[in-house]
């Protein structure tokens, strides 16, 4: 049987211009040139000449960027968790 909807966390980048995120996230902030959010166990910061949020749903959002400058992902570690 084929799945109709994406159920696993997913970050998909298309031509360095569109970023599609599916999964649990918490949107933190956005401006014309950046946006930041928590995604699964990661802190994500996207910087570009221009950032535009196209879709913002409960477990999905889509961002378009012009002239992507930087994507930074940092794993958020629980103080009681050991990194393997």
C-alpha cells in the first residue's frame, strides 16, 4: 500500500531556493533576511538575501530564498543525554 502523506521528519531543499520542512517544529523568528526555528532535535538558522515563508502549517512549512547565504543546524542536546 502506498503512503499518501509524509509521516517521517523531512527536510527537502530544491535548487537552493526552496526549503520544505515536514515534522515537529517550533518557529522562533523571521525577518526579510533570515528565519530561525527548532526542528526535531535541531536549532536551524537560514540566512539569505531575501527569505519568504510560503506555507506555515502545523507540521509543515515551505520557505523560498533568494541568494542563499547560510544554513546552520545545531543539535540541541539534553544536559542528561550523552552524544554517541
